[in-house]
C-alpha cells in the first residue's frame, strides 16, 4: 500500500493551510487505488521542535512524525507564507529531519497566503528547499490565496487535481517505501559508479 504523509504548518485552528492540505490529500487518495495517509500537524509539535533544536533529542511524538516522513512513498508539504517565504515552523521541521530522509521522495509543495502576490513562494523558496533535500518535487505546485477558497471561477480545483495526479504517478509506482529506496540513486552511488565519459559524449551527440 502506498504511504502518503501530509505535513501541514498552519498555526490557527481551523486554518486555510490545513484545508488546502486536506484537499490535496483527498485528491491524491482519489488518484491512487490503495493509499495510507498520515497527517503531521506541525502546530501540535511546535514545542517539541524547539526542544529538539536545543537538546538534539526528539520527543516520542516528533520522532514518530519524522519516521513517518522517512518511510513515506510521497509527501504533501503545505505552509503559510510569512515574510515572503515559508514559515519558521515549517522550515524547522525539515531542518531536524535526518540527512537523506527525503532522498528521492516525491514531494507536492503547496502554500497559502492572503493575496496572490505571494504565489512565487513556490518557486523561489519551496522548490529550492526540497531540491537541497534531494526530494523529487512534482511539476505542479499549488498556491491558494484567501480568495481561492469558496470563490467560484478559480482554477484551484484543477491545480489540486493535476498536482495530486502527478504525486500519485510518482509515489504509486511501488507499494513499499523500502522498494522506493532500493531504486533511489544517491550522490554516493554516483561517485562510486560514475557514468563513463564516453557514454556522456554519446548521449550528448544523440541530443
């Protein structure tokens, strides 16, 4: 069964960030035949994250959330926009993940904000973050402004469906996280088994 973990960094309850996260999760479930969804609500782990930064030891709840992300076949990560970027709470969670936890993991990046002027956060903040963590970010990111919720005529539903379908395609290729990781090629693999220069030249000539 495919495992999807939803990481939501909304601070209020209820929050538009959690609402978007739930809609993305529902669309992903619809796109996959068999899926197990776990939601990590970061506002409930805020004190645990601070303690972990200061002590280096995660609480039981935080350790469980980290392990769920490590074992996931796909991740939906949603943050509110603060100061033109992801929130500090959102960044802190990904700061405490062990090295390599997201290697090759498909990630659907999404964000919410008051106005559409912050929509570039997907490309200037979220994609670079997950690229650094060596995750595979799906082509379609989803940004939702306040006006996108409950307003007819927006294309939010189309973007959610398209992004969820892309995540399902990447994450649904296997039924276990171990199988995903067995096919992931890390930087260490590339250094241990570099592509011969002659093959690189042949590829370039064909292109």
